């Protein structure tokens, strides 16, 4: 059998009967009872990175049965969004080359016990969410068989931070909103020589409010506390509003946001607030990637029975950046950034029920696309 070429880890898998043989061997020992007593997510892997045993916590969170999880790789069991992007599942795509979990497992297979950080984006009941994990791999041998003990632990402190986050956003948004309202009054009375500075401060405060609201929405989305509010909108209105928003961004200085020729004009039912947020981030990212004097194109077209909004800039991302584009906390702009691409994916797919994709290549530039159905899926009732 020909083994497919892989973009990172080896693609080969053990035969099902070989996986079951290891599971049967473990079943006649005290290993399962011992591993089930450990209060972390824990699996035993063979040298092909396949699960030969998963403890009770893993079966509970992945909603798998003991037999059905056998032979899967960790990314497949936990529903990683990149599990099907490679030629042979988890570990074999370009996205996997930056995955802490795959790297940790490969080190364990090579007899190196280790602990890594891993930001895993998973799908859960139609929602996209990020898991910040500490993963560990340790080599071991049981009855002459080489295995890897692989564990996953939640590295977040969401429970303790929830109240602090709520208070922070409530107080800061109120303060910044009040300052912007005051600045709106002051700029009307400012002397001519100070009017430009007053307008600049007013706009900066507006950008800050939008940035705070974006982070608040992302946190609510990750906790599954964000509820879409569906209403009918027209693509022409969405494009006009997005164009104005893009032109008013501070990062737009020296650059232009231009509406592409012949945009599609149609109605769709969606959450306009979240739609503006996703397109706004697409435009902001495009402007930040552009040089002064360059244009950013904004457009939409009919596609696959729905509508595709797209934003294009002239720059081309290097492969390393492309492979990490939708990873949480990844950014080329330094520490404290990295929610833009991840936020597009989280809101556009997990809540608007669309698809967020991109292409970046020489001769094309970089194009981000948000495809949306014309109406929400039937399992998502329209809300007033």
C-alpha cells in the first residue's frame, strides 16, 4: 500500500487488528483502572500516534465509546478543525507543524519526555472554540510494546477570571464611552487651530470602544454566552457601512478602501452586528498588511447558494504565517495581539454559520472571504 506524502508527521497507521491487540493486552492488566483514576485527560498512543487506550475523562469529553476511539489520533478524537486537512488525518497537514500536541507526541515516540503548550481549535456541537492546554508525552513500555503516555490539561483560569472580565469591560466601556461623548461636545467648541486634534482624539476613542467590544464578544463567544440576533440585511447596506468604517480607521491613513466593481445586491438573514465585526476585522487586517499608497478592495458575490463577502490586499503572506493564520493569540504584530484571524473564524463559522477562508499567493495578493447562507440553518431559530 502506498503511504501518502505528508506535510509534517508520518502518515502511516497500524492495522485495526494491531490496535485492538494492544487494547486487549492492556485490558488484562491493572493499567486501565489506574489511568481512569487520574483526573486529567489521558491516552496511550502507539508509535503511529493512534489511541490504543483512553481514560474515562477523555471518553466523556469527546463523547466517544471505548471501541470507537481506538485507532484515532488525538486531534481526530478531540475534533480539531485541522484534522482532515492533511493527507492522512491528524498530524499530517501544514497546520500541524506548529501544533504543540503533535510536537510533544513525536518527542515522546523518540523517547523524550516533555511538556508543551498547545492552543487547539476544536469543533463542539457546531461551535468553534479554543482550548489552551498543557500537553505532556512520556515514553513507556508495557509487555514489550513501546507506547506513549499522553496527557492534556486545561491551562486556563477562566473560572477565576470571569468576574474580573465582566467588571473590567463594564467599567472601561462606560468610562471610554463617556469620554468620547464629552470629546464630541468639546470638538464642536474647539478653536479652528485645535479642531483637527480634537477630531483625532474623538476618532481614537471610537476605535478604542470598537476594540473593547470586539474582545468582549470574543470572550462571550468562547464561553458560548453569545446569542446571534437574526434580521434581514441587504448586501449593499453592509458594503456601504463597512466601507465607511474602513476609511475611518486610523490604520487607513495613506491607504484607500475601494469597493470592487459590480458587487452582488441581495438580501440575507444574519446577525448584522457580528457580520460587521467579521468584515471589519478583514478590512483592518488588510490595511495593516498594505503599504501607503496601496488600495484594499472590498466586494461581494453570489456563491454556492449564498453570498461571499471578500477583502483583498496586495501583500502575500509567507507560508509560516499562513499555517498559523486562525490560531488563537498568533500575530505578526507582537505581544498582546492575535485575535483578529481567530475572531473571524470563531464568529463567522461558529455563530454566523458561514465559512471563513483565505488565499495568499504571488500574482493574487491576499484575499479573505466570508461565505454566508442566505438564511440561518433551521436549527438556529430566528430571533426578534
